[in-house]
């Protein structure tokens, strides 16, 4: 399962910042109306407050990326806020959530410059509200701005480091999977090369030597030459049998004569006491030989398990073509089981062998079984899109 990028902390911080902005904006409006009732600037303050709220609501819809629309939106928000603070300095503290908005929208250096300008504007507004000089009004806004900036930058760096780590882990896992597939392919090639060398190549070499000897003695000793030919014929027959054995090992005999997978599955049975039904769903598509072989072997192994372990009376094979994948379902009405059981006889029909076949093709094998309600085994293998 691929882990998701670490975005929960950023979303939580964004929610807190948005909530704080509207709380501060509402408190500032209430404070202004209570302390300055009936002033001529009141309609302007209310109109600008509503405009600022509406602009702020549009922000999440534009995303966090620094696009031109996002930058224009940020400029309108900051401009509206500046005009509002000029009319009513008590709206200055609405800048704190704007710090977070600027840090999310702009590149780091530009964001820090904007935060510094907003902080200076807040300090100026607070000093205008104060009847006397207060050091806290001069120091508190820069301290709050610095703390908010430091927290945000630290969280962003952690998120970037985690995303980079997740990307590395995903890439490493893919490389390991590719390496395992290559190693499996090389091992199979090595096995086949040894089989061919020890059987077909040796037989062909022997035939060549015998036929050359027969050619040399054909005129001087016809009887010996014919003996060499007969021996070569016997070796050729043996080599043909070996070649057929290799082909049989590589492809199931049910598919060796060009029969399709559906026909091969339809011909399967699980013994005289079990009725096997076959269903074909979707438009059949050409399947690679290895996919046909794997699904046929899985069906054979599953029916063997049904016959030996399930106590079922019926079994159903369903081959479904779903466009981007092919799915084989084997269901029975047996007594089911709780824990999957492997094939103790080691004949290659057990669940581990099925999982290995499906995994080599990039597919998945799922098993659903309930005691007393039967078992459903499903093998899904992805298909490459047609050119």
C-alpha cells in the first residue's frame, strides 16, 4: 500500500488560520461598532469588512500554488486589509492569519518580505491606537510574526523531507520488485539453458557425429554406415521426446494444441462427485501464453483443493474480461475454512504456488472463506493495453 504524502498537519494549520481570521475580523467589526457608533466612516468599514471576508473565502478555491490568479487574489486581500486598517486601526490583528496565507502562496523570500511589511503596518496601527508609548506594541507584533514564520517554515521543511523519504521508499520498492522479477527470469533462463544443453544439444551433437561417420563409411562399409544412421535415428527420436517434454513443462498440455483458455477451463473437472460449471463474462481478448498457463494452473490447483479439502458438491469457474484485467473466480459450496492451508504433498497446487504465479504477473490473489458457507478464490491479472 502506497503511503499518502504528509498533508494532514498543513490542512490542520490552514483550518486554524482560516478560523482565526474570521474570528478576528468579526471581533474587529464588533469593537469598531461599539466604540465608534454613527461615524461617517462606518459604512465604508462594514463594506470593506464584507469585501475582505468574501475575498478570503475565495482563497481555498484557487489552491495554494503561486499562480497568477492566486497572486492577484493575495494582492487584493492585502490591499483591502490595508485600506481597512487605515480607516480602523483595530483591524490590524487580522494580519496574523494573513502571515500564513502569504507564506503558503509566495516563495520563501518574497513571503518573508511581505510578512515584514504587514508586521510594520500592524505596529504602526497599534501605536496609533495607543494613547502613550507602549514597548509591547512595538515588540509583540514582530515576535508573533517571527514565531508564526518559524513554525510554518519548520513544518514545510519537515513535510518536504517526509515527501522525499516516501518517494525514495516507493522508488526503492519498485526497484526491488524489478530486481526480483529479473532474477526470477534469469533463473528460469538458466534452468532452460541447462535443460537444452543436457538434452537437445547433446543429442544433436551425437547425431552429427554419427551422420558424419556414416558419410565417411557409406561406400566402403555400407552395413556400418546404415548402423550409424539407425543409431542417429534413435537419438533423434529420443531428442524429439525430450523437446516435447520441455514444451509440456513450459505450457500446459490443455493449451498445447492451440485451444483457448476458456475451452481449457470448460473441460476441467473436480472428480465424479463434484459438478463443475464454467461461466464466461465480457468480450474475450487475446491473452499472453504465460497468463493463460498461470490461470489454468491456478484453476487446476483450486479444483484439487476443492476435491480434497472442501467437501463441496458444486464448483463454479468464472472467467471475466474487464478491459484492463482478466479475473478468474473459483467458488465452491463446501464447508470453508478459517486459515488457508498449503498443499502438504508439495505438488505445486497449493495456495503458495498460486500466489507466486499471480505475483509474477503483477496480479493479486484474494480468498474469501466462511466456515459452512464455502470459499471463493479470485485471481486478477492486469493486461497491457492493446496498441
